[in-house]
């Protein structure tokens, strides 16, 4: 690290670290509850606008949007869970009444 011959490599590594840290700071300011479809729509719109404005790198936006697609699937599954339980209970009651 203190070797003068490696000064350029050390400076490049510091620059990369600074870039990554800046990207993380941008995202940390955007932490929201993303547990409803409405919240997801609003967040995705912001990510798209930020990517178009150049304040979020395309690779970061791509990863975030992929994560949002997973979050959407999880929300949908959570919304279906009570319905599935209710249908299973109805089926069990129907089977008992049929005996």
C-alpha cells in the first residue's frame, strides 16, 4: 500500500471503493416499505426516473428492479395464503358433511 510503484493501483482501488459507497448511499436514501402493490409501483417509477436521469447506474437499477419482481411475487403469495387456508377449511367441512 505504501509502495510508490503501487500508488496507481492503490488510487484506482480507492476510486472503485468510493464509487460503490456512493451507489450505496443513493440507495439507502430510498428505503421505503415495499409491502403493497401501490408502494412497489411508486418505488419502481422512482428507480426508472433515477436511471433515466443518470443518478442511479443502470446495473444498480437492473438489480433493484429484479428484487422488486421477487418482492411482488412474495406479496402475491402472502395475499393468497389466507384464501388457500379458507378454501382448505371449506373443503374439509364439505368432506365431513358428505360422510
